[in-house]
């Protein structure tokens, strides 16, 4: 596993070097930044902004190192200004991205929320990914197991999961395979690396 929990064995896609750690890894495990017209460093979580890309591992310590040691100027090869809330902004953008992707899976019929629905999906082996709220009850979360050979996401709050599922709050969710599920897992791994802490990972099978 790479920094931030991103798997290192994915073969597709180009690799980039982190300016903080010096590690080379696939782009999907890194955060891209660009220098705007005024020389201000801007996070580019979607990887679509124009300009020379500067990459940092999806890891809070790496991001803080890049900020404190002023490594963005070296990566941009020009003088730059870095917002004080840069790491927090990266986290906000990643949360928004994961919530949007889960919402799309829900609309495609590939996501469910609620203890009983999730439990049923796990029992019939429909679930590929178990999602549980970061701030949910540990005792309640321990009653559900991560799918065998599946994935676990525990880096979103109940309120954030609520946004994804069109509810006020959600503690338990699940994703079926296919569609955007792999993308959700990858983006959640980036968020997990950037967030300060993550909740328990339920009971793992096997």
C-alpha cells in the first residue's frame, strides 16, 4: 500500500513524483496542484486545471511538509503564494468528490444506506464496499463485516454520508461492484490519507 492507503499495484495510468517524499507512484494516489495566474497554489483534485502539475502524496504529513518547507515554489519553478488553509481545502475538495461519486452510484442503483439494507446486501453478496460513518457508534458498526475481498470506507462523517444518500445522516452504506465503485474507493483512500483520523474498520472477514 502506498501513502494514504492507495494500492501501489495498479498498472494503468502515468506515475508522478511527490515533491515532499520523493516517492514515485501512480497519479491516482497523489494530489495535483497548479500555480494560478497570480502565482497562487491551487489544489486540483480532479486533475483538470491547466498548467504545470505539482504532485504531493495523498498524506497529511506529506502535504504539511510541502507547505512548511515551501516546496511548491520548487515544483512550480517560480515564486508562488500558498494559502494558509491549503491542507484543509484539499480535504474539503476530496470530501466533496467522494460524496458526489457515492451519490452517482446511488442514483444508478448501485448504493444503499441503512443498517437492514446494508446487512441484506452483505448477506446476498451484493455489496463490494462497506461504508460506515467516521463518527458512528463503534458497537453498532462492529455488527457488520467488510465484504470478503471487498473494501471498507470509514473516512466520511454521518452528515457527509447523509449528503451522498439524500438524507440528514447515514451511518451504514454499501456499494455494489461496477460503475464508479472503484473510483469511490480510490478517492476515499486519498481522503483517508489527508484526514487526521479514521474510525474503526468493522470486522474483517478472512
